[in-house]
């Protein structure tokens, strides 16, 4: 059931992704690839990249510092240098960003394609999850978002499932250059003893011991539901044995032990 939900969530994430802003809204930086043209002067056309120092080398005028400028500001600067230098009477300069490498967001953890992704405008958490292929099969319900604003770094945990199911996108945070999205691994429970398929399994929300037995394939012919025990680690790290009660819900890393029937 949850696999179908995650497929649906991925489809929704891909639908949410849209180009809402232009690279022109952000300052140019090192590694950005530019295509520059001057109207009526094809010999001045240039494909180049912004250097680590924030410069490009342009025909006739040499090194030009464009780092930190918007494309409109860089166009105006190059135009001014061409006209004040006496090279052109009028210079209509156009700059197109063909590859944006100075504005990057990291999407890490349990996504299909973790990595650093360039952005050409403001993006949200769901936008970047879509770019990274969506939540992977081992991904949990939550994503940790680390953002730096005005020199201060803060962390916020978003419950992706609740956000999508409720359609409340207030927690769908806006992201900028340098932000990080980390998708947590889904919690697990473990079951062993007299079950058909002992092992570790994904722990869904509100999962009961009865559901855990079903996921483990049910009891073996020798198994019994009487005397079920759970090994659970408390906040101090101590492992306790807990008697199972009807409808009892599992917690992350619980270990369910199924005894052998004495009869």
C-alpha cells in the first residue's frame, strides 16, 4: 500500500515542479556558462564561463568582472565598456545563462538521485525532491531542511506525507543557493522466532504487532501468539522486554520475538 502511495507522491512532486523564476533574477557566479551576443555584431558573439574570480574575457575590452551581477547588470556593463571604449556607437548586449553552476542546492539521503543541483530561480522542497527523482524506496516520511538566511543557519523537519495528504503547503519551504534537503531513512522493526519470514521491515505509521506478524508471513506451524515479547531500547539505551498487549503499536527498532508453542 505504501509503495503505491510513494509512487503517487512522486507523481505529485513531478507535477509540482515548474520553472517559476529566471536565472536573470540571481547574481552570476563562478562556473556559470554564458552565451553573449551583440546585436548587429556577430563577430562579438561569445560562449564563455565565469572564472573563479568572477571574470570573463570579452573581445575588444578584455577582462570584465560580472560575478555578483545579474544578467541585466552584466549586459549594461559590457555595453558601456564597448561604447565608452569607442568600439561601438551603440551596443545592444544580450546574455543568456546556458548552465548555472554558482547556484546549487544539495538533495541528499534517501532520494533516487542524490546530489547537488543547479537552480535558476527560487525553488521549494518539493521542486528539488522532484529534480532528484523523488523519495526512494528506503525513504521515510520526513525531510530535514537546512537553510542559511542573513548569516544564520537553521534546521527544520518537514513531514512530507502529512504535507501531501493534507494539501497544506505552508511547510513547503523556499530554497536558495547553499540550502540542503536530507530525506531520512524509514524506521524499521525486526521480527524473529517462529515466523515464516524473519528479518527487518519498514515500520509504517501506527503499525500494530498483529500487522507486523502478517508482514513477517505469519506464524510457522510451531509458532504461537501467546507470550509474544518485544525488545525495546529506552531513552537511556537500556533494552527492556515488554509483554505484548492487544492492539499494541510498534516503535522504531522494536524487535518482536515469536515463541514456539509448547503443545
